[in-house]
C-alpha cells in the first residue's frame, strides 16, 4: 500500500488543516512581532523574572537597624493614642443633642478641641517620622530588589483576587435574575448565549477594573522605596507592561473559551429545545413549500 495521501481523505484534510493553522500562526507572528514580543516580556516579568538586585546580609542589617528605630516609636504612639481616646470620650459626652444651639455646650466642645489639637499635631508628626524611616529602610533594600519586585507582584495579585471575588458576586446576581425571565425555557439557544454573555462580560469588567486599580496602587509601592526619578519611571513602565500582559493573556483565554463554547452551541442548536413559536413557523414553511 503506497504512502500517498488521497485527496479528500481524513489524513489529507488533517494535514491540510495543520498546514493552514501553521501558516496563519506564522503570519500573525510576522505581522504583530513587536506587540507579541512586548507581551511575552510582560508575562516573563510578572511570572518568571528574578529580581535584578539580590539582598545581601549588609543590606538586610541596615534595613533592620532602621526598622528598629520605627519599633522604638511604638511607645510614643501608644501614649498619644491614649490621650486622644480620652479627648474623644469627652467630646462624645459634650456633644449632646442640640449642642450646637447652646452657647455653653459650644464653648465646652471648643475647649476640648483646643486641648486636643497639640496631641493631634504630635500624632501627625509621629506618623510622618515613621513613614520617613520606613521609606529610608526600604531604600536600603532598593526598589529593584527581591522586596520591591515581590511587593509589586503582591499588589497586582491582591487587586486581581479582590476583583475576581467581585466578579463572582456580580455573576451570581446576574444569573439569579436571569432565572426569573419568562422566556428562559422558550428557546434554549438564546438562554445559553445569555448565560455565556453574563460570564464573559463580568470577567472582562473585573479584569479591566483590576488593571486600573493596579495602575494607581503600584505608585504607592514605588514611592515607598524612594527611588530616583528615572529608576521609578522605568519600574513603573515595566510593572504596567507586566500587569497588562497578564490581563491580556487571561482575557484572551476567557474570550477564546467563550467563542469556542458559542460555536459548539451554534452547531448543536438543532438538538436543543426550541420555542413553540419557532417550531410552528418551521411547520408552516414546510407545508407552504
């Protein structure tokens, strides 16, 4: 038996299909070479790239030394916090119903606020000092160290997880309301496509929302390490590239799965229950022909 491929046979069609797929893939790669390269770079940065700067023992010691100074401020925070709690309790008692309309009550409230103001200023100064010391300690490690890369990744995945939970809640409520539609069981095809649209739209919305939240939250991470302007801008650009590439990859999987599911539903539509009206219209057309 010869090894030739018979035209129209299953083997020939399979090889032809693989050839078309390979040609289409190579054409897409050649046409979108730069975007695909950037997408691959972003995925690598998010999932696989190691930190450019390794944390040494000396860096860790300097970091810990400055964090110890932060811990020493705990007593000051506790003392000021207790004083403010006492003033808050006095204010709560002084602000009786209608206190604003009585001059004596207003005078008592203002007197408590005047005594409270120096402690509020002291608390603000302590918080600024703590933020400064924490930034200096982080700067000893560096934005491009394992600590900076890990914190940026944690921010992305935390926003992603929070958005996913919100999307699941949105899907649940949309599906619950969908069950109350009067035409759900009249046409199974439209019903399945509506369910598919609910899932995809909520997933796309949460991915876009999570990306926008990350755009702003990663700025706080960068500022906390006090990098130079050039270093911070470069890190921000790479962080956005990694985030958008990851979101694009997840989005393509979601949309691709939805398209595949839609094709399967369309090809098997005749096997699904249809509305009585459609069956009646098909019956009338059949007898008219």
